[in-house]
């Protein structure tokens, strides 16, 4: 038995006793007061249990508890626990899809909102490149909101000179500076130009700045940047990420007149070579911006290299067909979970308690099947546990189970075979009973070598205002 399992078992008896005591004081029925008492005891127990949990779960639990301290006005405890949560994120081993970035960003936003720039600046030396980009985005934005223009400019100058450069706050700052601060706007543009010209980020980040301030900016740099932006927009238009876009048409309509006014010869040269530029963009194919900032093509497939063999544990297993599709197909998972959530929602709306309980049981079975794939030793889910699809689905069905009764929901949580997911689910319930909106992260829940990419279920659509005051639907 793990330390976390032992603590959970002991905590379960304590929570059941507290629940009975809280209900006895309210005539034996569940009331908001009884839920609040229970929630605070659950959070206190969870903080202690998290000490034995994995780093990512510990960070998530402590962050949620800290946010509740902040809501309760216990600022000193909030800040201390946020610091502990951030330290825990630094222990998380790197994997394919790092959930620690999600937790770290939320910690930084909470620190900024509740304590200002100081705590975020203190953490800068402990941040990786990704988080430094997020931190500088928050810092510059805060200084702009505070009207602290000098500090905003100086902070921007020390921001990462990479794809993590805070382009949006930089452009916003240029628009906020007084008209006479031309030198500062030029300095900001030159930072952007350096980042883009060195191919550390997409050059299109310069587009808005040039459109708004080209008359004040260095002529040679603007003339050099516009053709690069136009070429990039061609590739975007040829290979859109989501749906058809008119990237080149839009860019040319705003930037080409500027180029024509600044350097007519360069504009004429572009028009002569426009057809060839389209052909070069088409031949170049899809590109991505990587850490070193270069445009990389997808690696060529060597036909002489045999495909990696499927692990033997899976090769010998015949896929099972469920609801007309293979059991492990992503859309099949999504359909099953969505249908189960919809049916449960309808039973709850109609007050069909026994059918609702059956719906919760069905949802728990679906989550259990997903958990078995998440924990498959031959091909484990590389996403961290708080974002697993099994974690998210257990949490979603547990939220709906509270409409049968809070005590019923807690009884179901005890059936989750993973102690850490039990802990995460109870913390989510405690925060919800104290007024916080549950935070589901449905995409992306599964990254592994053999299994599909996982389902993406929009849980909030099944949690209407009719059942929950915090719902959006």
C-alpha cells in the first residue's frame, strides 16, 4: 500500500464522520453550509495528502488550495502555498506534453492578480524559456495597465529575444505611449525586427507594428521586412492550419501600399516576381518555427527504413468493435462519453434519480477503460495525470453526481482505482462547493506511441445553468 493510499483511507473515515456531523447539525439534509464545512475539511486533508503525491499532482492540489486561501482573504498563506506549488512544478520530469506549463502559467497569473509583479519577477531565474515568455507577457501587460510606461519599456528590453518575445504587449505598448515618445517606439520595433529577422519567430509578428507606425520606423528595416511578411503570408494561405484564409490578400492590401510609398523600385520588383514567389511558396510546403527559429520542413521519409513494429502486447490483441467502430478510435471514445454525459444530464433534469445513478456508473466504467490505456505499461499516456482523459472524465461525471447528492458523489469517488485521481477529484469538488468553477482541460488528453490521440469532449455543454449556477449554457 502506498503512502498516498494509506492517507486516503484514513482521510475517508474522517471525511465521512465530518459529513455525518455537518448533516446532523442541519437536520440530516445536505445544505450549502454542510457542503462548505465538508469542503474546507477536504482541502485541509488534501494539502497534507499531496505531500506524498507525484510532483504534478502535488503542484495542482497546492495551487487550488492556495487559490481558495486567496478567495478567503488569507493572503500570506496563499502566497506561501503558491510558492510551494511552483517549486513542485520544477520537479516534474519532462515528457512529450508537459502539463507543468499549464500549472505554472496559472500560478503566475494568480500571483500577478493577487500580489502584483514582484513575486513573478522573483521567479524569473527559475523559469524555462517557455515560462519566461509567459512571465514577460504578464509583466509588460501589468505595467501597461498601471501606466508605468518606463518600467514597461525597460522590461520589454530584457524579454526573451526568441519566439517567446511578447509581441502582443509590445504592440499594445507602442499604441499607448505618448506621441512624443518616438524613440521608445523605434526601440521596441527594433527589438521585434531583431527577433523576426533572425528567424527566431514568424516575421508576420511585425505586420501590425508596421501598419500602425511605419512613418516613425527606420525606413530600411520596414522595406526589408515587408517582402518577407508577404512571402510568409503566401505560405500561410497555401497551407492554412484550420480553414481557408486570405493571408496574402490581406497582407498585401495593407503592406504593399506602404512598400510602394517607401521604395517604389522594391515594390515594382515584388510585382514582377510575384508569380515566382507563389511557386516558391508552393514548393516549400508546410513549415514550422522551431526553437532555433529556422523554417524546417517535415523530415523526409526513407522508403528503405522499415516501419517501427507494433508492440507485441498489442499486435496479438484483436481490436474490439463497440457502437460500430473500433474500441480505440478517438471519435468512438468521444461519442461514448458524450452520449453518457447527455443521458445523465437529461435524467438529472427530469429528477430521475435511479436512472441518473446508472448514468454515473456508466460514465465511471468508461473512465476506467480509459484509465487502463492511460496506465498501460507498454505504452503509457505521456500527458501528465491531471490532464488524462480518465481523470477529466471521472471529474466530469462526479460533478454531475453531486446533483444526486454530495455524499453520493463522494462515495463514487472512492471507487476510482487511482489514489491520485481520487485526490484531484476531491479537491475539484471542494473548490466547487466553495464557489469555484471546475476547470476541465479536455484537449489534449492522450499522447502515446500506439494508442489514438484521445477524445476531446466539451464537458460544459452537458452542465447547464439549470443544474449549476456557474455554468455557461
